[in-house]
């Protein structure tokens, strides 16, 4: 086994906790939780009122962390849900004979390109297998579950009910290493639109029924609406204006009816906390500008 300095895992756990993330111990040089299961629960301590799973016991309390890591060099797990995180896990093909299979990083780049979005520059950790974990924050009250392959082959996500191995942890196949230690970005609206449960966004994300609305235009409407709804405070009006300008071209090209775009953006803006009057003025301004600058219908 690789020698791990006794202080290294504790340092990694405390560093994660300083970011407000909730951590729990994993088995030394392993990815599995080190906490007991329900079948062998002693019913004392944290479990005195009933068995508590790792997600419930994860903490960012420095004193609890020091006590937990005082006996063994446990690896560090981050409970993504309680930490307010959604982590996109970009994996590598498991089989060495799968040279032609795109890795998760390549698939994710293609997904971003199809959505007309840049690959987000956010907090990134290189995994032991050579893949990557992209960290995003989610608004309080939003509960996104884990997914497997929903965004594409070899792309999983970790939210409520999931965890990731933190940077600084070591396994026999390699270590988890920070690649870009910047603070995580808020989850982009277009990604939220792909991950959110359909019933949670049914009203906001309604796809226009017009036969002229292309699949691309409908996807753009969903993504831009989600981007507005979950825009950070201080950026909401600017995000709404940018969304209106982005969607106005589809009105000019005949792909989306103006009233459908106005209704979706108005709803998203009000959900974000903007006033009805401010939303209406911003949407009208952005759409008028975009329509004026995109007068030509695309060739069939």
C-alpha cells in the first residue's frame, strides 16, 4: 500500500470543511464509507435515536472531523447533497480494449458544444482513474438526485444521496488531485434543465407546441429560462437581458412565437426574485434588440 502521512487525510477533510462541505470518513486507501451499516448499528452516539447513514452523519464541524480522523488515515468523502453541491463525474472507459470509446471528458465537451455553451471553468478534481469531477453549487432548496448516463456515456452526477471522494484522498490506483481549485460555479441553467425532474419545471420548461419550433429552439428556451430562474443575486436582470437577446433570434427566424418566449422569460424572471414590471421591461428590450439584429430567416 502507498504510505500516507498521518496528517494528510485530516488536512484534506478540514480543507473541504472550510469550504462549507460536509465530509465523512472513507476506508483508508478505499472509496467505500468507513461508517457502520444498519445491520451492525450499536444504537449509541450519533445513532442513539436510530441508525444514521453517512449522508446524515457528514459534517463540516472541525472538532468532529479531528476526532473522526484521529485514529486512522481515512480517505475523505464529501456528501454532495448536504454540501449544496452537484458534481459531474466524467469517467474513463473501464476496459483497456475500449480505445475507440469516448471518455466522459470528450462526451461532456460534445454536450456543451451541442448546447452552444462553453465548457464551464469550475472547481475540478482529477480522479484516481484519470477522469474528472466538476463541482457546481445549487440554490438552497433545490434537490437534484444522482444520475448515471443521463447526460451521456461515462457521465454521472452526484447530488442528494451521493458522494464523491475528496481531493487529497489516495487509492491503490492513484490519488484525487485538484486541477482547478477555484470556487465552484453555480450550476449552469442549461445543465439544470437537463437534470431537473420534469414535474419540477413543467410550467417553466413547457415546450412550444408550434410545429415551426425546432428542437434546438425549444432546447434553447428551456436552457435560457432555467439560467434566468437560478441566476445568482446581483446578476438576475443581466442574465434575463442576455437570455432575451439569445432567444430573440428564434422569433426573428420564425422558430418560436414571441408570446411563448415572453411568457417563459417573464415567469423565470419573477421566480428568480425580479419584479413583474422589471421583468417585462427587460424582456421587451432584449427581444426587440435581438429581433432588430437578426432580421434574416435562415435558409431552409
